[in-house]
C-alpha cells in the first residue's frame, strides 16, 4: 500500500499521464517558479522578523532611564 491506499504502480501511471499532458519543459518551469516563490516568501519572512527585533530593541533603549515627575492636585467642587 502506498499513500492513502494508492499503490506505487498507480502513482507511476498518474505521473506518466501528467508528464504526457504538460510536457517536461512546462513542468520544469512550473517547479522553478514554485521554488522561486518559496524562496522569496522565506526571505520576506526573515526580513520581517529582523525588522521586528530591531524595532523592539529600539523601543527598549529609548525608554530605559526615563523618569516622569507628576504631581496631583485636589479639585474642589463649588
């Protein structure tokens, strides 16, 4: 038994039909396009994580050592 009850021979027949329908050139270009899209997605995620960590460290360094002096005043109603 193969994947989901499909035998290896059935998978090979399906693969042969797909190759006959689309051709090897189209399948190769489809694979390279898919690989390029995944590579771009990974690099965008990496850049986003780097910018998040940079902004977190910037906000931490800006607020360190800062004190706020505040006084409260009593307000009377007339």
